[in-house]
């Protein structure tokens, strides 16, 4: 209980304090051509035996993965200070880094840890940020991600997403009678993978609740498509919709109380909303074509969805209490599975680009489409909660892998998947109030 | 033969029962939380039921439903992005339709599938549309609607793994599965 209190207190203090506001000296180039050079000096260790975790290595890897930073190789560091007082700034100017992080990992006698760090402008020798975060042994990794978030936000002005999570579906022995489907949740860097749910039948369409505490998904465990909502912490789940026919494509409303979903009452897919607690169902579309893949606007008033009423799949929008749908994509003959950017200005979609299914973003104000990926069968785009990156599924060597692309298309990465066939990544919302 | 099938059905129904009663698995909630569970608990309650979905296996296991001639054909293939039933399947579907009309206690499950191209949820729609197209043909043969159930798996259960035209063509299908 004591430990919990101290963690909550730490989190609250962080929220209240926010990053120190000061003159932002470091100009960030968004391109991969000019990543900002930073040095994350190996952290000091104050405790028995070996340090349980290499904080600096994880922070450096996080920053590099953003595509905005290049971390200095440890072999090129002329000194290894662990506190601000020990820094000789001339030696850091010589290796041409713009920013410098030093710190220490400490263990207290009761077994808890504290991560202490300082971020400096290497050119001016000024401290930009300094924190001490108490964390439990189990939260060491996530605490280190939080450190990365704070550094990232101080340097870029954009909240970091290193302490968020990603859910996806993995399959082994796909296409065989002994196939295994798993719903997996991991840290945003792919580590700390945990299986939420496992089944011999397909699992589809994981969708986070706005508070990041629940995931809705489709499971065929009873031979038909049904929608479940599972609470991450406890593993408890409810069967939210198992109506006759298709129950699919769940998407949480911004208040977390309703799902938009797809049902087929007469053999034809249409969009509905469902008040989960009261099981109140509202029909949103009624058209003899495929209507599916609904997603809510941030204010909860609008639903974006896929419909092939024009003869091929295109994106439409409609009021979340119904009304007349309005078509919003006109470029190309296949635009489907919309996901709204956190600022509400863009939709990530799957777009058929000269025969290839690729991730594209639609600028809602201008109606223009920009293709971001280069695969043959890319799908399931999902925005990071800070809007900077999109994670999606692609194929490599005959199996599914995950990849990320920056929303401007300049930074692209492939995530290793350890040989599993993976698909349908879903990026969590921010998991701490900022 | 019968004992083998009985065992198979028993395994399958046990499996279904296991599925129905299963709850999900805990995953620790957000970051600064000491209720973080160890990796060992992540697979709680799902680790030891490692058997498949209980399909028929081996040539000696008779499939449920009518046997012989065109009635042994149980798969209808579709063109890319299409859900109309090609004329070559008319004779086969008429035979199944006549048999079902004559055996009103029989139940047929129509499982619609697509190839891997396009989005997964849209493909659920396309698979459902294909299953419905076959259902309509059977209803015209005098089959009662209560005898038929449609399920779409979209691209989730391919018959063939592969990303070429040949695999795609084999995966765009509706399977006729007689249920006992």
C-alpha cells in the first residue's frame, strides 16, 4: 500500500509540475537526414551488485526510434558524469552533441528504486529538465520509458509516447487446424509482451478504450464472430455483442460508454452504436451494401466508416446518432478502414495505390491523399496518441510484420516480431494524465 | 468408424464448452502501478488446451451430410472482389438444395472466406456477402431458412497460405458444412 501511495504521489507530482518551461534552444529537424545529436550517458548505479536495467541504453534506443535523434556511441564519450556537477561541457562540445542526459539509478533499502536524471543543453551548459522518479522494481522499464517521454517532450515540444502500449494479434500455424491466435499487449518498444487472450479460432480488431484500461475485440471462439471487452488489469471480460450474424469492428466512443460496431441482421453489414452497460442498440446506417469499420471523432458526434455503396469501398461520415452519410474519399477505387489522427485533421486509411494496398493519410480539410507506405498489402493503420507516428501491418517473407511510419512519411521503421505472424496493431491512448 | 467420430465430436464439444467458460487473462494496467503481474500470470488459464478446432481428419472419416457424386463437392469459389455464384456451381447447389429440402431436419453452415487483399473487416463483409449469395440460391431450391446459417471468416482462415493468384483463388470461397 505504501509503495502504491508513493507511486501515485510521484505520478501526481509529475502531472502537477509538468516539464520545466524555459527557452527552447534546440531546433529539431524533422527529417531523418538531420537527427539531433544527443548523448545519453550511462547512468550511475547506487545499490548492491549489478544495476537491474540499463536506463541510458533504453532511453537512447527510444529517442533514436523516433527518428528525430541520433544518440552518441558510448565509445565516443570522453567522460561519463552521473550528476550535473561532474559535467565538463567542453568535452561534450568536442563531440558535437546538442543535448546531454546524465543520471543515476538508486535502490533504497526497502527494494524500491529511484531514477534521477538531468537534461542539459550541451552548448550553453544549462539544465533543461531534472527529475527524480520513485518506481517499484516491476515498474523499472515503464519508469525508464516515462523518463524518455519527459526528455522527448522537453526537446521537441511534443509529448513522448514511449510509455504507451501497443496491442496486436499474433498467429502461429496460420491456416492449419491447430492454429493459435493470441491477443498481445506490449510496451511501445515491443518489449514486455503479454498475452491477454489466446484461442484456436481467429481474433480480430483490437480497439482500446479511451482510458487505456480495456480492449474490445472480435473472437470466433464459439464458431461465429462475437465482440468481447476485456479489462487489462484483471483479465475479466464481458461478451458485449453476440447477436445473430456478424458482430464485428468494435470502436469505443470517446466517453468509453458506447461501442460503434458492425452487425448483419439481414445478411448485410450495417453500422450500429451500442450502449454497453444498458445494451441499447441504435442503428446508424441502413443500406444494402457493406457498411463497416466505424470510428468516432474526438467529440463523439461523428462516425467515419467504410461503405461500398458506390461500387467499391470508400470512406463516409455520418452523425453518431444517424442521418445521411456523406462520402469523403474520391481519389482511387479503394479507401477503407479509417482511423482519425489525435488532432482530428487527418484520417489514416488503407488506399489502393496502383494495385497495392498501402497506408495513406487523407487531409480532411483539403481532401488530398498522401501515400505513406510502400508494401503490397499494408493494412490496419493506427495513430500514436501524440499523432507523430502511424503503426500498421505489412507483409515480409510471407508473414505479417509490424511497421511504423511518421505521419509526414519521412521516418519509417520495421518492428521485429520474433518469427510470429502478426497483424492488426492498435496503439494505446496516453496512459497517464499529462 | 463411428466410435472415432464420436470421440471427435466429444472432443469438439468439450473444446466448445471450455471456450465458452473461459475468461481472459490479466495484463497489468498503466505505467506507475505496483499491481504489475509477472510474465507467468500472463497466460493464466489458457496454456494447457492445446488442441485444434476439431475438423474431420483422415479419408476414413465420413463428413456429415449427403454423400455421392456432385454432393461430395462442398466448396464454391469466387472471382476477385465478386460475390455472384458462377454458373458452374448451379448443378452442385441444386443437388444440395434438393437434398436439404427433402431432409428438413438437416442443417447447413455456409462459411464465407476471402483472399488476403484489402482490409480485414471489409473482407468480413465480403465473406458474408458470398455466404448470403449461396444461401439465396439454396432458398430458391426450397430449402427452409431455418436450415441455413451463414458465418463469415473474411481472410482470417485461409485454405491456402500464400500471396499469389493461385492461393488467392483457392481462398475466395464458401464452404458448405453440414452440422449434425
